[in-house]
C-alpha cells in the first residue's frame, strides 16, 4: 500500500507540473512581459534615484518585490486553475477516491504550484540581472522565503479552486485580494516612508512581510525585523496547510 501511495502521489505531482510545462510559453515566459516592462520603465525613469533610508538604487530596491510578485501570482494561478478545471471536467471526485491520504493530496497540488512559482521567479531574476548587478546578500535565505511564499499561495489557490464554482469566481481572489495586497505591500516603495497611519496599516497586510523578508535576503536591509517576518510567513503556511487538508477531508464543495 505504501508503494501504491508513493506512485500515486508522484503521479499527481507529475501531472501538476506537466499541466503548465506543456504551455510553458504562456505559463512561464508570458509573465516576463509585464515584469520586463516594469524593469525598463523604472530603470530608466529612476536610474539616478536612491531609496530613502536604504541608500541603494531604486532598481535594486524593487527587483526583489517584482520577483516575489511573479512568484505569488503564478503559484496561485497553477493550483486554482487546476482545481476549477477538474471541477469543470467532472474529475475532481477522482482525486478523493485515489489511494492516498488527504495530506498527500494537499502536498501534491501544492508542490505543483510551488514548482511553477519558483520557475517563474527564477526566470524573472535572470531577466532582472540585465538591469542591476544581480547581487543577492543572502542566497539561501532568499530560497527559503521563496519556498515558503510559493507554498502559501499554492495552498491559497487550492482554497480558491475548491470554493469557486466557475472560472470567474477564481478571478475574484486574484483581482480583489492578491493584486491589491501585492501592490500595497511595499513592492515599489518603503513602508517606513509612508505618512502617519498608513505605515501602521501596512503591517496588517500579510504580503508586506513576504516582500520585506525577501528584500532583506537580497539587499540586507528591511523595514522590520526579518525574524518576525519569518514567523508570520511560517504561521501562514501551517494554517493554510491545515485548512486545505481539512477541506479535502470533508470534501468541501466536492462530495456534494
């Protein structure tokens, strides 16, 4: 039974990776267009500008945020589209009937989303090296935070896919939650520079901690203590992992 479970688990991971690999131009390279435009515009518009409180060029400041933004969007897109697609095709119940545990089901989908997110993030970084030096102060820490954040939004994508009843419902999460939270997380500015209450309000945005921690791994500076950001991010992973496993266990919007 253990052998069967392992085969089934890796088959699920292979399926999720194959889904986006078959259309790599659309899933891996297409996101680079918008990121490339950001890099071109900001590198030439603010080429002589330094970020207050950081003392580094503006382009060096925004690169980690742009990488994180690509990673977040694509991790979420992979799992959410997979689940709603399975619902649309009427095969979602087959996943629950397969011979593996609910945690394996969760991890299988999650890993597929993580692979896509990490790939897009890596390619984004390679493109960004044409606009800045490419230096990373703490490479292992950058990989650690990228790993955690990609897992968070892969899991969040599963929640969205299970909740959604049609493709338009998935866009609600993307348009009204992920995009606003990402743009208001300090990707293009330092939260410390915000006036009055707005710097405090930003602390209630979970994506802020992800961007700030990832920026610390790149430039060695951050708006808040990286250890606290790591605690917030790790807590979100545990909460979402538990939630998704529970949703699969009760067959949320699947068994009905």
